[in-house]
C-alpha cells in the first residue's frame, strides 16, 4: 500500500559559477590537448576525438530513447525523474556542431575516403556506393537534424506543461515518441556503422548497432544514477524522489549489464562459429598481445564485476555503493569504445595517454555543462504533471 505523500516543490538546481568555470577549464583542456595532438599525431588525435564524441552522443541519444519509452507507456513511476533524462539528452544540439568538426577530420581515420585504396581494394570499392563522403554527410545531416527535431518536441512539450498544466501536452508526445523510437533504431545503427564499424571497412557484423546501443544504455543508466544521487545529496528534490526511484534505475542498470554481455557473446559466437575471414578479422586483432588483456578486462569489469555487485537487492538501494559501480561502468564504456576504435589502427600496441585523456576531459566538460545548464533553467520535476503524487509515492515491492 502506497504511503501518504505531501507534495513539495523541489528547490532550484544551482549551477554555481565554480562549476561553470570547472566545465570551461575541462573544455579548454580538451581543445588545447586536441590541437597539440594534431601537430604530433593527427590520426591519433581524431581517434581520441571520435571516442569521446561517440561516448557522450550515445549517452544523450540513449537517454532520449528511454524518455520516449516512458511517454509511450505512460509510465508513472518515472515522472519525477523525467527531467533527468531530458537533461542527459541536452547535449544533442551541441552534437551537431561536433559532428561537423568530425567530418573535417574524417579523411584522417576512414580508409574508405582514400581514393587510391578504393581503386585497389575490390571489397572497399564494392562498398563505395554507401561509404563515400557525399552520402556520409547526407546521412549525418539527416540523423543529427532528426534527433534535434525529436529532442525539441519531446522536451518542449514537457516543459510547457510546467506552465500550463495541460495533461494533453504529455499525451501529444506519444506519437513523437513512437516515431522517434523507429527513427532511432535505424539511425543509431547506421551511425554506429558509419563512425565506428567502418573504421575497418573489410569487417561485417549485422549485430554491431545493437552492441553499441546496449553499451550506451548501460552507461546512460550509470550517468542517471550519478546525477540523481548528486541532486539528492544537495537536498534539491525535497523528498519528491526516493530510494525506490534509485532502486528501479539500478534494476535497469543491472538489466543492461546482462543485455550488453548477451549481445557481446552473440556477436562473438556467431562470428567464431561461421569462421568467415571478413568477419573474424575484427576479433583476431583483439585476441592477441596487449589487446587480449583489454578484451578480458571488458569481460571482467564491464560484465562479471558489475553483475555480481548489482545482484543483491540492497546494492541498488545503497547510494555510495551504486555510485561506485556506476563510475566503474562509465569507465568500462570508455574502455569498450577504445577497444572498438584503436586496434583498427595499431593491432599490436595499446596506447592510452594525453590525447585520449584530454579528449575525454573536454567532452565531459561540455557534456556536464549542457546537462547542468538545462537543469538550472527548469524545475527538477514536472510540477504540473497530474501523476507526480503517484510517482512520489512509488514503492518497489520486490
């Protein structure tokens, strides 16, 4: 039986000047680190840029995907944390600019943009109608502008309800949620192929889009846990978000930890079983030398350790504990993207140093800025949504 809840208005999210300066410094570290890396090893600089950009963009899109699911299912438990998912998607407008920058550096890292290689490689030439700069730019425009359109529709309707209180505004978001989910399923799969899988244009995998999606969802729920706990620690929710909300997000985190492992195993097993050279090349580079250590580290720290740590019920209800697990998962998502990208350029050596660290710092800086800016401008919960009392009294009964 639900407990009686007294509705309270949450405090405003405070994006302090100190936090803004920190984000700016992080961004500048990324900018100067990237410029310095360009003069040292331009290809590696763009690899680091791709890794960090794909990480934060994927988390943003995964958040918008989950937000759409909440609208589509008329979920009540998540109403009071809905703004978290809207905020975590706030990087999407910025991503258009950063994708444009990536297109400039694309010739440095994508072999299929080398006309000499295309002319002398029958397999790459066969893929040329898809893998070419013109079509690449067109696809990128369609994807990123489409995501921006749905982001604006899904967030503007929710924010407008804070002013008008019209329940019809949320109901009107259901059709947009349906179309976004369909659009996202195709566009994110293609983006994963375009930006990551095509780094090795000889490789084939029909499950790659699902693989990157599973990892990004896992990282997104980890980011949600950290953001929720940060706001709760400050006391800004004023009792409108409880440990039961954390528990449910923790269950999604646990579920996608298993789902990622299932997809990773499925991709590996199908390729190993078929033993086709065009497919096995990917795992061959990652199963010897230092990259074999990275591969085993992913298995252990992205699946086995989080699985065991999140398995008990209490684990999802202990803030400091689940925060530590969430930080681990975000680090392993970085490791996963590093593992996907870097062996395509050097299958014998593992290099993770200044270019990679500064790129991650820079993109995390602009990402945190986008999230905190969004939250500081709007109420932490949708105040006039008629379901906020049901959400506040939400209890996990198992």
